[in-house]
């Protein structure tokens, strides 16, 4: 029994020795968390530096639009461009964290100064970790510091502070403003229309019609201010997208043109659009036809010339080139009435596979209330709005001459109306169901002459040619003036415009629709005969249009 007690006593002593030894080892190997003296003044100075340098850095970020140093090409009026030539170059929120932390670590070390303290202080380098919260910005700083006094040492290392700046929320307001720039209804004169301010003060300055500078600030006495600029100059960038699913709206880079693609219209992994800023367009077409009837024969000649258009709006290119849809899709192009108002009626030009690669006016549905033009398209090509008031006058003419068979035979072929197969006055009603989020229109009922929808929108766009008639295509809805001019010795003849009779010597006006072919012809059916010879005679039809 005594032996057992002795053994327990020995074990107890050994256990106490082991615990004491471990405690000593732990004590000498661990930084002294507390040595029994107050170092709060040192800790206060370190915390104050974190907040001070953090606020200074946030002010720089806000002034520069999420940059510690603005890239040289993006500097404008002391701010950074977030849109350049209609291209979104807005920096991602957390893209500034790395440069901010590097800047903070350097400035923080310059801030910490222990010369006024009655301590022996040794410190390592501070390393920060910064995160943008919704209401505050968090600064976690690892900064090893040993504070010693009278042989006692206190170890400090991990510091956690926050700065009351709503940086993330300010950035989100700025991002919403940028996104609004790419909406169809964006107007630089009212750039904050539809923007939710979310407790911030938001203002902007109009430098000129293409450059704006925005400020987002907190509504407090000494607010944090977040600034950025936008540039709306012309862009030559190509916008490429890979639609995940249909329906899909393919926008041009400036968001002024959009093709609304409804399944199963197209199957393509990649679609693109870009903007060309050509100032003119032209097409070489037959503008004059002259024919002679002699007996039963017809001798015809055509004169070709370049007809041109002055382009005051961009050319929108959609691709892949020559991609065809299984059914017509809606293309809508809008114009900025504040920067480039239309001076008169507008129309639409097309160039692509269906026009043999030349420019040609096509039917369009004008919405002057929303400053837009829409049409149905069957594939990707080039399109541009045409302002008819800016165009010069064009003309098309047909000259008809009748000659006797011979000196002794005056009989002439009775010439029939070359446009007899043309059936004017046919109309079609088109109902375009547009995505209401486009803010354009929900339905349009229009009347276009001569063609049924299923036939017209899949037939080639061409200037049709004839030996005895000329066709031309007005650019927009307008009044065409047709003159019927009789030559000498004409006894019977007429001019014809889309099946409408014109007597020799008359001038008439016709309301026509843009993008629809017009047919003009003339016929000298009988000449006057003198006593001694058989006379020739002629007649000419001339149409003036834009």
C-alpha cells in the first residue's frame, strides 16, 4: 500500500515537472501578447494611419474612376473615359484592388512614425488586403510590431479597420449610367433619364455633344466623389457576339441599329456588326432608254450613269456576310435627332447579295415620332438611312421614235403599252410585331404597291431593264414629276407612268413610295404625213425624283 502511494507521488511530481517545462517552452517561443503595460497609443496611431491612407486612396480611386493612375489614352478633363467611341471600356470593380493595395502598403509605411513614443519599437513591413463592401471598405493589414519597455515586450500584428465610403454602391451607380448610354433612347441632353440614384447625388457636365463627365457623390458634408467620362464619337470597332439562344437582338456598336432575330430564323455560332462612316454611295444603272420602231422592228439603246446619294447617317454592316434567314426578320435603325436631325422624308438604302452588290433603295416603314426606320430583311447586309432633303434631283427618261418602213410605205407598227403587265394599285398590309422593350412601336400597318409580302421580300432588289421602258427607284416617299414631251410630226402618242396615261405636252405629279420600282415609258404610235413624204416622229417621257 505504501509502495503504491510512493509511486503515485513520484508520478505526480513528474507530471508537474512536465507541465512546468511545457509552459516555459511555450512562454519563451511565443511572441509576448501582453507584457502588462498599455500600448494603446501605438495601436491608435497604426489604426489612424490605416484609416487616413485608406480614405486618401479611395479619394484618388473615386476621382480617377476606379484607377489609382489613369491610363494615358483614357485621360479626359481629369477623369477617365469609361466609354470611348461608343465602346465600353469601363474597368471591372475589383481590377483596382491590386494597385490600390500596392499604393496603400507604400503610403502606410510612410505614415507610421514612432519617434515621439517612449518605447523601443521594431516593426516589419505592412501587407494589406482590401475589399469593397456595400457600405464600407474593409482594410485588413498584417503589420508585425514589437513594443518594448523596461524589459517587457508586447507583440502586435493583425489590424482590421473599415472606412465609411460606399465605394461599391457608387461604382454600381456609375455602371448603370454607362449601360444607359447603349440604350436606343439615350439622349446626351438628358443623360440621367431613368437612372435610379439610390441615395447618391448624381450630376454631369456636357463638354460637347460627344463628351460628358459624370460625378456620383454621397449626400454628406464632405462627400466621397466618384467621377468618370464618356465619349460618343464615331466608332469603327467590330462588335462580335455568340448568342446563347434565340430570340436575340443583334445591336450595332453604337446601339442605333438592331436586328431582332426570332427562332428558327438563323443558326450561326457567331454574329457581328460594325459601323462605316462613308459620306456617299452610288450605283451605275440605266437612267435613259431610247428606242426606235420601224415597221415591225424595234431598235433600242440604253445609257448608264452613276446615281449617287449623300450619306448623312452611318452605314450599318451585319454579318456573317450573305447569311440568309429562314423567314424575314425586323431591322430597325434610329438616328439622333439632337445631333443630326433629318431635314425631310427619310428612306433606306441596301447593299448586298440581293442587289448584286450595289446600293439600292428598299421599302421601309418610317417612325418619325421615335426617329427610326424599320424594314424586313432576309439576311445580313449593309444598310443606311437616307435623308431625301439632302439629295440632289435625279432623272430617268424614255425616248420613242417611229419611222416609216420605207420612202413609199408609211405604215408603222402599232406599239402596245410596254407596262401592260404591271398592275398598279395592289396593296399589302404588313403587321410587324416588334419587341416592346425596343421602345419603338408594337405594330405598323403599311401599304406598299405592286408586290405581295411573300414574293417581294424574297425577290432580288434590282433595277429592272426593258428595251422600251426605264425603271427607277425613289429613295423615300415623295412626289415624282413626269413630263410628256412631244416631238415634231407626232400625231398620236402617249407617255405612261405605272399604268397612268399622260397626254403629249402634259406634266403631272405622282405620289410614290420609297424603295418601290417605278416604270416609265413613252410611245409614238402614229406620225403626221405630208403630201410628199412619210415623216418620222418622236415623244419623250422624263421623270424627276430624289
